[in-house]
């Protein structure tokens, strides 16, 4: 029986790298996507040596049209089928909207929204025809009604979650699954690299990448359309959906934009 293949974006670090490790351990061949081709090669060599799987490296900047087109072409290749797509690549800004450069805001939308849209579209046509396949779009609990202190990040993640649920409903009759993964704070090193001060965030709010990935794959297997890792974040997401908007807005002001990318 041929191995199944997964394509993971943002695969060189953080949640994407954790997905790559777990899927390789589960016997998937991989297509790894990120901007840093050298780092991808290092990840590929390690996974091949450890698990004996085939790993294809595809350097691409998904914040650009040509980068997205390159990966979309790979996803649409009917001779090299991708069974599972992990749309993990994303970004945040450590600057309120009124002080950020418009180019930065465009880049956030290109990566957080347009890449998810275009890569999902490329993958789903073949999946629907084959009556098989799945997509996990990495979103965030920040998308559940947290208007974060002038940030477009939470708005972009609200779109990812809504899009995943909507498309998931439409393709379910064809045996295809689409799920939004909505973690809270995850220790990936992203915040430090982005210069976001997370020193006031309590330890209990942090998750590790392996926990997030295990929850995602478990929930995908159960047919869920939204995965929220851990009970504490499930409770938080439920509260955000039902608390008065005035309280949510007050809490958002108090964070002063500290909620960065998961």
C-alpha cells in the first residue's frame, strides 16, 4: 500500500515543524514548504534519517503570488497526490493598525488569508474528485471575538475559522474533511522573533507544539470542523462566544495587543 502524502506550510519551525515530525512518525511522505530552503533541507534530512519517509522540499514565500502559485501547482498535481494539507504558515504584527505600514498589513492578509484560500482551493478539487482528503487550517482562539487592540491578526483568524467551517460543510458529502485548528498561546519562539513582549502571560496559558498537533489530528479523525486544544482553551473560547461584547472589548484593551500569533 502506497504511503499517504502530507504538505505542510511553515514547516521549518513551531507548529509546522511539529506537524512534520508527527506525520513522518505516522508514516506519511511529506512536502515541506517555507521561505528558508536551507532550514527545510535540514528538517528533511532529519526526518528521512529518523523515519525513512520521502521528504520533498519546496521553498516558497506564501506572502507573494508566485510563491502561492508554485505550491498550488504542486497541490493540483494529479500524478503526485497530496492527501493532507496543513495550512500553518502565518504572521502577526507587533504594531497597532494605525501605526503599521500598509505594506505590512497587506503581507499579513496575503499570508494569513490569501494563502489559505488559494492553497485550499488547489487541493480540494482533486480531493473531491477522489472522494478522499483532508485540510487543517491553523487558526487561533484570537479569532473568537477578540478585537485585539488595533490588530488585524484576530480578524484574519476569524476569517480562517469561518472559512474552514463553511468549506468543510460543503465538501463533507464527498468524504473530504476541512478543520480549523484554534490553539491559544503556543511556545514556538515566534513571539520572541517578532519582538512581542509576552512576559506578563501566565505559564498556565502556554501550550507546547506536540500537544497542539496531537489534539488536531485526534479531532480531525473524529470529524470535527473546529479543534480547540485543551479544556482551558475550550472554556475560554466558549466564554468569548457568549460574554457581552463590552466585557470582551475591555479585556482586549487590557491586552494592548499582546496576543500574537500562536
